[in-house]
């Protein structure tokens, strides 16, 4: 079975390791393509993170270590990029969703590699490697169609965002304690990975439920200070549990938690308290 994260590879990952993967279409509007393979090199591994740079080569089958050993870094030139290396830092525990990911071997690490690893300030999942490799290939070989597909993707994103904002605004107008208690909080946290461990998700749902009940007991027009105390205690609970479970609150989890806390603030008739959450949380 293919390892799901870089930490699962055996032997353990080290600087100089080269991984190959099959690229996917650049956007959801891009047509499927025949097999195109690319590779990236691990240039540093520290603090439970791997720093990787895409290599400048495309192949019609998984490349060998000999084929990639002399490749330069892939540099980004599409759209507003100005030739910066396609480098990213990614947590070893994060799931790797690159297709057909495999380690092909280990090559030497140059002094330039070391410097790039130290200077890298881009962080995220390894899926960005696909975006960079496929995006740069399309930019060089099929630019006009790629630009049209990217524009359609951007338009689709903003349309979904506007629709989500409208749904959320409508929801806030109709929320009640009874409705919140009847719903499953964090309903999309059922799949681990990529979401937090099921034990954390269950505890988080119970904590939100107890917070709702505590706020409900304050009455229909509670004092702002009383609501603030309950919400802050909830946020601090998430601070503690996040540390206990090993920093499992990442971008999507943070967005979900903040959205629920905003809803609680709205139902108490103190929506401005949602703006204070950022001052209390450590995640």
C-alpha cells in the first residue's frame, strides 16, 4: 500500500531524496491528458517538515534517478511569477495526494539546495507541486487554452464564494439554539486524515454543545461580558486540546471553528464578539 504521508516512507525521508509523481490536469476545467510525470527533490528536513523543490523535467513514464540527477530547479514564470524556484515546506504528517508518488532514489544536495531550503517561506501541502509543474508545462506548451481554463476556474471560485456568503448571511438570520443543538457540528470532520483524529472531533463537538447550553442558560438578552467569558473559555479549551493532540487545527479546521463561534455570538445578540476570537486563540 502506498504511504499516505512523507513520514510513512521507509527508510525515513532524508535530504537528497527524489520523488516522482504523475501530474494531474492543472484546473478542474482542463482536459485530461496522457501520462506526464515529474519529480521533486527534498532539499532539507527539519522541525518535522520537508522542504522540497520541483525539478525542471517532464517524462512520459516515472523517471529514474539517473534521469533526474542533473536536472535544475523548476522556476515559476506563469502569470505574475518572476522566476522563483518552485519550492515549498510541508509537514511530514500531512497526507500526500500526488498521484503515483514514489521515491526513485537519492542524489547529492548542493550548497544552493541548502541555501534554498533555509530561505524557503512557502508552506503547504505537496499538491502544490502538481500545480507548479503542470501549470508551468501548460504555460510553455498550451498557454492560450491554459489561460482560458484558469479564468473559468477563477470565475467559478468567486461565484461559489459569493453563494456561500449569501447562504451564511441567510443562515445567521434564522439561527436559534434549538437549531444549533439539532445539527451535527463539524460535520465534515468525519474523514481522518486529512481532518483531526476522531477523538478530537468528538471532544470538539461535545465542547461546542456544552458551550451552546451554557450560553442558552444566560437568557435571551445576556450581558456581553458574560457571553465573552463563555466564548473565551471555549476558545481556550481548543487551545489546550490542539496542543494535547499535536497541533491538529489547521486552515480548514480553524475556519470551521471560527464560523461556529461566530454563529454562537450572533445568537446571543453580540456578533461583535466574533472579532475578539483572534486575540484568544493560539491556532
